[in-house]
C-alpha cells in the first residue's frame, strides 16, 4: 500500500489573485475615464453628433423633394415652351402668307397703275368666276373691281350687271333686278383700292345665258366709266 504525503497549501496565495483582478479592474476604469476625457477634450459629443446627423438627413430629404418638384416644373415649363414655340411658328407662317398675298396684290395694283394713261381707264374687273347653283337655272358669281388711280382715295359709284341670252329661242337681256330677286337695277359701292363682289342669280325657266355685261358708273370725276362684256361659257366653272 502506497502512502501519499500530504500537500501543504499556503494561505497567502489566494489574496494575491484577488488583488491582481482588482488592479486590472482599476486600470480598466482609469483607461475608460482617460478615453472619455480625451474624447471630450477633442470636441466629440455623441448626442450632439447624432442630433446633427438626424438634422442633416432631414435637410437632405427636403432638398431631394425640392429637386423632384423642380424637375417636374421644368418638364411642364419645357412642354409649355414647346407649345408656345409651335404656335409662334404657325403665326409666323400665317403672317408670311398674308404678307405674300399683300405683296402680290400690291404688285398687281402697281402693274395696273403703270398701264394707266390719258387714253386708258383706271377701273378693272379681275377674277370673274361663274358657277351653277343648287337648283336649275340658278348660278353664283364672284369678281373683284380694282381701282388703280393713286390720287383717288375713295371710289364711289353704281354697279350695273346685265345677262344676255336666249329664252325659248329668242334673244333676251335680263337686268340686275330680273335675276337678283330685288327691285334695284344697280348696286351702290364705295371702296378704296378694290372691292370683292359676289351674289346669286336666278333665271327664268328655259333661259340660256350667253354673256354678262358688268358696268361701273363712278361718281368720281377723275374716273372713267367701266364697261366690259364676258362670254358666259369662258367663265363658267363646275360644269361636267
């Protein structure tokens, strides 16, 4: 039988362990205090930094929302600008067309004025058009009277129209009152450089028009009487 010798335990070893642990804890506390003091000395405040970060995030979100609103407004204004530019281009095209028409008319008037002399008149019939109406023996007419004498500012006078043809094989002349449905044999006109004239004509049953006489009797002493006969078939349009 083996006999073990008893182990002698020294009572002074355990207190040193507690002292070591206490020393480590003390060093840790001192280190944490030193770290906290250093952070404060460096100007870092966690709560204030957190508040500042939150405020910056809020400001960023507001700025992003404002940017989105500005982008939407930019799209609207860009579309509105495109519409206004299109309208401006259309108005410019209409203005150009009106200016071209005005220039053409002015050129024509100047050309006619160049033809005026003591032996020629200053009143002209332009662009006569005759068309069949909706009913039998009905027609429409359209033409322009042009006055090219520059010193005459306002032209006044009477317009006389007569249509010659055959009725039941016999020659027949109809005055303005006969085919206009009224009682007046002439129409009073007052204009500056030109006057557009249009209307309807209703002929008796069986009447075949052959020619149309247009006369203008001016009240201005500077102007001569206008009288011109037009062959009906040459100016009749819209016939099959």
